[in-house]
């Protein structure tokens, strides 16, 4: 399973499914990362975590541990 | 209030909500907190119609039950039932902003959308068919520019109109299986509620929203019944109910916008993107961050301009302290009162008690205003979110937020603004943890204590100061790791999914208003606390019983009939000092109380009345500790000697001798544990006032103070008991206890724990 965590900086991917449950999953989805949406991985924070992604036209910061819950193509 | 129209202002963070609120209400604002939580609540009367009250809800992305802000907003909307919702939507970020709109329109409350930043959309060459969007959403849309004030009046008038008409609007629909389940749920659970509320409750029940399930008090039978419907829909859609709803909202928005939102799609980098490429660049981010932090610190609390630094804040504060605090308030009031022939105790109370306290508070204000101004600027321009982005990796290990860096840094100057700077942290858990640990950083006022200890017993070694910072940082790190595993902190989830808003030029109105709000809240809260506590401490040090007579010790000592030679000899004996060193203060309530209280500090190595009294007066202001040592070690600057140095230079010998005497030769160790305790224990009253203000809860304030004192005591205990293994003269019982405590701390540090997924806040 490929997750958002594995995506290289500069790549755009499509979200297939969200794993996990509860608050974190809901929060990720509330912010617009849902099935079928395109996510562009813009950069890594200077200390290697979190990642900055562009989704639905805005910038979002997400921890690698949480990005692992997002399955992508 | 009866007959009054109430409108709620709702919207995403960074959508221009604060700007709009300020434009709509002007100066008619009331700032407070939502009951029992640390979330700020603002209300104001509309400029266009003073009869209308506008409530500014916290900035939210959704109405989920998982974040404190969302719960606060939800409860307000459901329980207080405002007459209308004014929903501000950022047109440059339409999809995610409309996601909240789809939830607001389900509540059965009329909604008016204020479409903000349309000018930027047009400038980018994009096009939004506002008419069609309004038709599809089923609510009125007013195009506005909150920053320029365009359309703001019209938005307010539309909201009032909507509130008066009281009509609710049509709602969008979900896919077949979901609608099927919703219809069923509505039928069996909520058909006796008002019609316009039914859909919201049905959707929440479908999502298995625990707070709503609880509020409706459904029977077990009904729950089981609707559970079947939900499960059927989940089976069909292959996802959990909550995710189905979230997903479908975005799908609905995506489809709706297809014909409405035309993007030019040049793919060019915006100015904000270009800035961000540099500011959060892999290599440049940390140096830039360091420079920004240095400027924040240096400008507000660093070296004063008068001393060749760049700090406007320190310069103004020095000026206020010298002129306003010292000369005008204290000396001035004393002169006036004495000329009126006021009783000495009254002069003392007003000049040395109350006004000295007020002066101490006012003195901080300029520094704080400069600091808050810069924090507001950082927040408003969008850099604050980047700080969290850059520092998150380090701080989240200790249960803190990346934004906790600022309170900690500011805390090295003064703990009060440090505590108040925690307000920028979104997550309540992180914020509380930051408030509790910020004052562990050695603040400016603790420096003289370090100077005294280093000078008196360690030959002025700089390692003592270095160790003080090390102890402060270690206390924060250890506390963070231990506390985040405790029940009260592990309760709340900390999803770190954060928007990085586009950079923009600060809106000066917002910045200045924010600065003033924080400054004023400091003056009010910290002011009352410090005034009351200054009076108490003044009373404790000025009054006492001298040879059976109660009164001001200074005046009683002037009476030779009371202070007889035998009496002086008795005091000297009690205090274990030569007769010529007997001072009025030796008979103060503080000195009397310090004697028995010092038992508490005996296991820490400094169980003598002098360090005890100094520690207690340190609560007024940490600078007082050294000043008090001066008094207790009989340094009299009226005796033709020069004034006592800040670090107590002149009394080093006496301090060293005394520490060595009462600790049986372990003077260095005892002095070190004294320093540890004073660095880590409860901060001064003004900082406690700030903690109370930010915690917005008595319970949490007491918990914070008790934790700090407990942590300080345990740390000093462990150092004293284990330290004596090396210096000789250890106590077996003490050592065993110290090792047990150390073991407990280590267990707390390394025991595994799992982050909870549930929000405990009601």
C-alpha cells in the first residue's frame, strides 16, 4: 500500500482511501483530503517532518505519522 | 435579552473573520472567554443597528465533535439558537470554506454568506458565478472586502433581514443510500423536534456523533434500530458513516462548483508561494526563524536603547519604572500622605504596599505592548503558522506545540508575557501544557538569585548560570513527557493537520486592536492579583508582635520601653544572631511564620528561616529574594555603605558562612538546591495572575501552581539527598526516598501510552 508519506516532494497523487478512525481521520477529511482528491506534495519541513501539501487550492501541513493513514495511487 | 436580534458570525480561520467583526462592530466590543475553556469569546453591537448583537464564533473548519473550538461553536448554535448566521467565506479558498457552509445550512437557522476577497479572485483572472452559487446553496450571498470595508454594511443588513424573516433555507442532498438511512432515522428519533432541526439531528445520529446521541437520550431499542440503517448504508458505501458524510459534502461542493467557478489556471506561483519558498526553505528556514526570534526578543525585552541595544520595550519599561513607579507613585504618594499627616501604617500600606505593586505591574506594560505587537504581526501576516511547521518536530515529543517555542523564549525575559503568548496555540491541551511549563525558564528576575548563589558559594562560576538554563529546559522537557501521559492531558487528541495560510500584509487595525486587548487583559487580571498579594506580603513583613505588643514592627522598635535589652537578647537568641544584628523585621509575622515553615525545606537542605522567608517573598517578585537576603543578613545601606548590588555582592561572605553553618558544611549543595527550588517553584504573583487569566479556570490555575511547587520540591529533594552521597553525610532514609522518586519519574518518562481519540471537553 502506498501512502502519502511515501510520495516524493514535487509529485501529485490521487487519494484512494483513508485509513484509521476517529478524530484524526475526521480532521484530515474535514480539511479536504477525501477520496479522489489530488494532493501535491510541496515540501518537507526543515527538520524532516511535517510535510506541506497543496490540496483543493490551499496549503496544508500534515505530520508524517498522519500522512501514513492516507492511501494514494 | 428579549426582543434583541442575535447574529452569529461563523467562518474558517484566516477567512478575514476578525477583520469583518471589527468592521461590523467598531468599538462596541466585549472580549471574554467561553465559559470554562481557554477559547476567546467576542461579542459586539452592530454599527448599523445597535439593537443587534453579533457573536464572533471561534474560527472553525467543521462542526465535528473533536476540537474544542468546534464544540464551543456547535453548542452555541444549537443551544443559544441565534436568529441568523453570517457565514464569512474566503472566495480564494472556496471549496474548503463551503464545506463549513454546507453544515451551517443544515442547522435550521437562516444563513447569509459574506463572500470575502472577491477582489483577489478577480485579480487572478478567475470567475465565480455568484448568482448561481447563491441559488444552489439556497442562501443570500453578499460580495465583500472585509479589509477595504466594501459590502460590509450590506452583509450586516442582509443578515438582519434574514433574522427577521426567520425562514430556513433548502438543504442539499446526499446520495441515495444515505438519504434513505437519514429518512429512517428522522422518522424514528426526531420527528417531534421542530421540522427545521430534524435534518441536522438525523445527520449527526447517522455520523454516530456521541455528543448528540447523549443529548437526545435515545432508548437502547431506538439506538439499535437506527444502527441497522447506518450499518446498511456503510455496507453499501464501503466506508464508515462519518467519512461517508464528510466525503459526500466535498463531492457535492465539487459538482456544484463545476459550472460556477472558472479558474484561469495559469499555474503561476503567487507572491505568497514565492515568499514561502524562501521562508520555509529546507536550509534557510532555521536561520530565518532564528533571526525573527532574535528580533522579537531583542526589540521587546533585550538590551534597552539607552544601553546600546535595540529594545524599545525595555527602554520604555525602565523609564516607566524609574519615573512613574519609583518617583511618582511611591515617593510622590509618600510625600503627599506625610504632608497630610497620615498615620505611618497608612503611608506604608498605600505607598509601599498598593502603589509599589501597581507600579510593578505598570512597569511591565510597555515591554508587553511591544512584544504583543510583534506577536500579533507575526500572526496576522501568516508567519506564526510557519513557526509551528518548522518547530513541530521537536516540541511534539514533549506534548507541546511548535508554537510553544515563543512562550518559552519570551519566558527567559519575563514569564508573564510568556504565559500570555501561549494564546496563539490552537490546541487546548498544548496550550495548557505550555502555560504550566513556560515559567520554568529562568526569567530576568531570577538572574540575581543565580548571581547571588554563584557568587557566594561557587566563586562566581558561570557554570551555575548555564546549569540554571539547563535545569529550566530539562524541567520543561520532563514535565511535558510526564504530563502528556497523565489522565487529564491524555484525554484530548492532538491531530496536527494545520492550514498554512497565504502570507499577506498585516491589517493594522487588527494588529493594534489585538495588541491592546492582550495588554489590557494583563493590566486587569495581573493587576488585581498583584495588588492584593502585595498588600498581604507588605502586611506580613511590616507587622508583628514585639514583646507582647502587636503593631508595625518599625514603630514598636523605636519604643525603648518595649524593646528592652533583655528582649533584644531573647530575639538574638531565637534567631541565632548577634545582638547588634537584631532588626525590626526579625519580629515580623513573616519571620515568625518562616521559622516553622522552614521545616518543609529541611529535606531540601535549606530548612532555615532566612532562605525560607526569602523564598516566600520571592512570590511577590523574584528580585525580592536577593533584596530580602540583604535585609536578613543585616546589610544596611543607610550606614554610609553603598547600595546593595543586584547580585548581593556585599553579603556573599555572610551568605556563604550561613549556608555552610545550617547545612553542616554542605553549603554549596544547599545553595544549589535553594536555587533549583526558587527557579522551578510557583512564579511571582503577577505571573500567577497571567496563568489564571489564560487558564480561565481556578482548578487549572491551582493545579499548575501545585504542580510547579511539587516538581521543584521533588527536584531539589533528589539533588540534595543524592548529592550528599558524594559530599558525605548522606541520610539512608532520604536516599531511599530520593531513589524512589527518581524511579517514579523515570517510570513516568518511559511508560508507554496511547494518544486518545476522544475529546473530553463538554
